[in-house]
């Protein structure tokens, strides 16, 4: 048999594509999982084959709202409507962060035209610019936070100063978002520093994956991150802030049999004429303080760290 008439050849081609490829049967069970799917989601074949995609595998959330709607995910929609669906959004990586993807879900049919399953392809979408965790020159100059791989406070301060100067000179709008990991001390006391390190890395990666390539993300302090949003006015900054809060609230780590999350607080400020670095940061920190007070006054329920 000529090589390209052997079905195994096409199986191998799909298997080794760098984009993710998964196949579901009509009971939502995963029957095929490619190398690219392993790479993009962190889940190995042994983790997923034969399991339902609804069991925290291929969980999909909307790119704009950050909210997960299993019944409205591309695969469910393609299965319901029996036609291809294209979408951009996020999938939940095994390590807990959200990975941005562009996906197609396409019905599979047998020779008689009956639908027998769904094939989904997904590939990585945008990631924010700025020095990457492997940028050795930036590390040597002391510009990288070693724990998260993001720009450190000194680097963020310099970039914020430059962005504000551009705004004051040529009026290109921008805004900032402050993100605080709330209760980091309690989390450290309960789970230890290794869990804190893992949680902060998941938050950092989720945050970097949530914003656009023109935005700048860095670590501002032990429990705070800063995002500089280019070309955003007040309304846009608020919308991005809502998306960031939604996505970070779903970030988790698996720790000694528990699925742990970290409560986060969000504050934002858009640059205004006459602003200084101090006044811009002060507005955001003032809002963050109000959010902290509101959170402290809220009724305390079950342990917010455990999601098990």
C-alpha cells in the first residue's frame, strides 16, 4: 500500500502538529489528544483519554468576560448546531492559569453523513510584550523579578514614567490596573512559601495572558502587580479591569490534594491632563484601599483558599 494511503500516516500528522487537536465522541469523551494539545494545556494523554471534556479538561471561558460557560463552549455549540464554530478565548491550563487560544470546533461525520463527534483545533493567541522570563540581558541588568519572570518594580516605574511623558506630550491615552493578592500572609501561614511561589506564578502568567500585546505587565510589590494599558481611556480601562478580575479569580493551583485559589483585588486609573506619577498611582491605590475595606467588611464564609 502506498504510504499516503495508510490511515496511520494521517494519525501521525495530526498527532505531531504544534497546534492542539482533540476529538470528542457524542458523549463528550476525549478519544484523541495531540502533542500540541498536551503542550498548550499541560494535560498529558494519560490524563484525558476516555474522560469527559467537562471534567475540568478543556474548560473554556469567554475572552471578553472571562466567564466560563460549559454549555456555550465552541465544542458544545458545534455539537448542538451541527456546524463549525470559530472562537477566541481562554482554556484552563493544568497548572491553574488561563491560556489564550483561538479555536475551531468542527463536526465529524461518517460516510453516511451522520455526526459521530467533534474535532477541535486550538492554538495560542496573544501574549503581552515586555521582557520575557528568559531574557538574560534584562536579568543581568536587574530588571526582572526572579519569582514571576515579570519586569520588576524599577522596570515598571521607568516604563510608567515614559508612558506618562508621552501622554502629556501627544495625548495618547493610557491607564493602569493595580492587582493585589489579598490575604497573601494568611495563605503563606497556612500553605507555606512554596505554595505562595506557585500561586504568584500562576497569577502572573494569567495576568500576562489576559492583556493585549501593547500592554505592559510587571510585579509591583510582594503582593501586587501593575498593568500599563496603552491607548485606553477610562471606559476601556474599566472593561479590562473587569476581565482581569474575572480571569484571576479563577486561577488555581493543586496543592496536596486541594485546589487552591487566591482572592484578588483590582483598582484602576486612567491618566488625566496634569497627572504626575504620584497622582496617577495615588488614585489607583486609593481605590484599592476602598476595595480592601469593602472586602474586610463583607461577611466571612467558608475558607476562600480551598476550592475542593
